[in-house]
């Protein structure tokens, strides 16, 4: 990702729309932009760069349409896409110190709705971050980079928070988490859980004990007393015709 060239075939580059191609390529001669109003170098450098995979996977736009953004503590993105295409999205956040990049775990949380993705990011440390979004179609095995942001965080967070770790089944079941959105969860407290899981028969939260959430259609909710010996609280679901429970989310727990 950082200065390494990787070959891959993409039909997108056969007769691409000039308005889309300018999102990733800047000809030195303006006439080769094939635009009625050519983009200046300054305008190009402020644009959010879209890779060919952005369009190949049916993505349409993002509400944060600039390359460099400034935030303190958190940021939210809404990424629109063609809802006829079944696809998945993940992201990677890296803390940047000179030429060194350090990946920040559990800093992103992406959820898929009817016609858009919602992505949230937590920034616990002041500095510069590289945020890379990856996408893949339902039948593909590998994710491909789609677009990236540089995020400048103005100050350290007053409270160190992180999102729960997402298991593969969370995306497969098209689950939507309502609360709690972040951890760590505190031992000895009662936390209200609410999650939507398509076609699930049951959802449980396991700390030291197992708590079954109340079911209302595809939505499961209820209070859970956090009492963990393993520093984690894990959300599981049971699907029809399957005896075993599958993990959805894993929250860190502290005393």
C-alpha cells in the first residue's frame, strides 16, 4: 500500500468516464483530462482519490469527499453504493510517524444498511492517520482498496475507547449494532445491548455467565451484567438448522 506497485487486471480502464478517471489520474497536459472544465493541480490534490475498485463494486459517493480531513477524537462517514450489488467493506487505520505506519486495532466500525455503509472511527491519539477502505463483491475471496483518507487528529482523547472486534459472521448475517457501540465494558456494571441479526433464532452475551437477549422480530435487546474473568464479553447468535452458536462481536472488559 505504501509505494508498492501491484499488478491487477481491471476492465474499468477500458473507455473510463473522464469524470471518474480524474479521481485517480492527473495528466500533465489538461487536454488529456477530456473534461469541459479541466481540474487544476491544486483541486486534484484536495480530491478524495477513488481506486477503480470503488466503481467496480458499485460505490457511488461518500459524504466526506476530501482527501485530508481534521477531527478530534472521532469521525463518521456515510458511503453510498448501488444497493443492487451485494458487497462488503472493511477499513484499516494506521498511525503515521514519518515513514513508519502502525496499524491501530479496533478503531473502525462499519455497518451496512439498505443503500449505504456507515463507518465510524475512533482517534485516541493526537497525530496523523492514514485511513484505507477495502471492498469486495459477495463472491470474491479477497478485498481490494477502494479509497483512502488522511486524517489529522488535533488532540489526545480524554478517554481511551475502542470498538468491539467484529467476527466474520457479523457481516454474513448483515447484523446491525445499536448499542453498546464502544468498549471497554466495565466489570460490575449493567450494560444495555441492542442488535439486529437477520434470521437469527437467538442472541446471547457471554461474560462469566450467559445472558439471552429478548427477541422482537430480528432485533435482540436487554440488560447484561458485566462479570468477566477473561477480560472479554462476546456476543453470539444461533441460526436456523445449526446447533452451534456463532460469534458476532467481542468487547474488551476492564475492572
